[in-house]
C-alpha cells in the first residue's frame, strides 16, 4: 500500500510518501503511525483511502492508496 503525507504531516514524519505492508485497517494504521511518529498524536488530520475520506475504521486492501490530510482552510 502507498501512504502519502501532506502539509505539516509531511514535515513531522520527514516523508511525503512511503510504502506500508501488513496493515489490515485504518485503526491499525493509525496505531502504527503514532508509534513510529509520536508527534502525530498531537495533530488533527483525516485519513483518505482510495481518494475517499473514511468514516470510522476502514478495511485496507493490497494496493490501497492512503493519504493523511491536515485540516484545510477555506477562503
């Protein structure tokens, strides 16, 4: 699975993208990311799976495209 980081999330992780394996759902993904990048715990963001904002725990499939999206400001 391909994981993309945007905005301040890319700054905190030091990555704009990475490959990830053996993650079955977004809840497990979030736990792993917070363990690998503890500063993520203090940030608000949404998780998009295959270009759709997920509500609740979303099942991930091989080949899923996941994006961590910081809050957006309108204007």
